[in-house]
């Protein structure tokens, strides 16, 4: 897909490596215009592209679209993929330019965490301990801390997040409401490959043999959503069917069930409105997550 890119002038994307450099530039932007911000860890795909393009619509003619690339060490647990997380910086810069981003904040870890790690961090509360947080202890503390830092540095008016990381956007919205952060959060729909697999930077870990099987998660979620919409309301039956379908494709299910999207509580008996189906499963060494709002 990247080979289809038109050549671009790298000078059309301003790259900032330090907080001081960015803040000097931020002061030159009109204070009364939107600044739409898309934080990423790089290894960009069309899902990020849709967020950057939406940011462009929000910024309009007079505003600004800022992105960041920072593989945040504090949100990876011991034994997770921090060291091998892909870092194709030159390709990412090319893509961001194509998508219309105007600036990129891309600090080194020492710039974000000068004294190795922060002594003061943001507690994600009880929502950080369930689902992804149960499998990845400390993950959402790391996410909340780095996003709080990025918001203080970039000072955007709008923050764009993907729906694929449902729990992440849920917790970050709570953080911003509870800590009175004056930023409007926009959650954009998940982009999918032709077979339904949610686009993710981690999909590039999948082997040729694993890749077709990864689509089983979305197939199971869509099938369950259709069933719920046509009246299947048993939470137990939905969870059982989801787990059976995903397992049959050779994945190891971490969780797959119906949840209340306003509380992240699982439905235990009858599924009522509202409902989100959340799933996480492992395929080889790759952990995949996805969701469908019913
Ligand atoms: O979703 C991500 O890419 C990361 O969790 C984020 C929000 C950029 C924080 O590091």
C-alpha cells in the first residue's frame, strides 16, 4: 500500500523533537482556531489516516492538525512487545504528509521521561483494572500518564481517538472529564481490512498462516451483533457463541462478551441497551482486540 504513495516534499510536515521547540511553534498558531491532535505510536495505517483526515475537517482552513509519534514505554508491561514494536519513521512521515497533517511531535523517551520514569502518574481508576487492564497491569496508568503529558504539551482543542481501542477511549474520556481537561474528544470508527480485521499496527506481526484466521474475531462479533439486534438477549449464550467461534479459528480467547458501554460492566443475564461486544484473543504471539457497538 505504501508504494502507491505520491512523492511529497518532507518540508510540508513540520517535525518537532522537543517540548520547547513545539511550544515555541504553538505560540505562533492563532489562539482562537481549532488545534486537532492525533496521538499515535507510529507504524501508521489507514485507520490513523482516517483520524488525521477527520482532524483536518475539524481544523478547517484556519486551524491546525498536529500528530505525535511516541512509543510510550510506560504502557508496555514486562515481556510485552516494546522492544520489537515497529518504528518505520520515514514511511510514517510520508503518510502523515499525504494525509494532510501539518505538524508532528516525535520526542525521544528521554525528552518525555527525563529522569527515567515519572514519580507522579495518572491513576486510571477502577476502569483501568478490568478487560485489557486485567491482562496488562499498569497499561492504562501508562496510557493516561502519557496522554495527560501530551495534552499539556500540545495544548490542543480537539483530541481524536479510534474506537478500536474502546476501553482506552472510554478511560481517556473519563480522565479528561474528571480532571477538567479543556479538550473535546472525538472517537472515530474503526477501519477494517476487506475481510473485516480491524486495522492495527500489530497486524504486521501476523504470519501468512495466521493472517486469514485473525478475521474470525470480527466475524464472530458481527454475527453476535446481528443476533442481538434480532432478539437474542441471553448474555451467557452470546458469550458462549463468541468464544466458541473465535476458538474454532485457532485463537486463544482472553475475553469475548457483551458489556454496558457506559460502565464497562459485563451483562450477566439479559442484554439490554446500550451494548458493546468486546473481544481480545491471542493468535501465536500477537494479541488482537476488537469491538462492535450494537
Ligand atoms: O493508541 C495508541 O496509539 C496509544 O495508546 C496512545 C493513545 C498514542 C498513547 O500512547
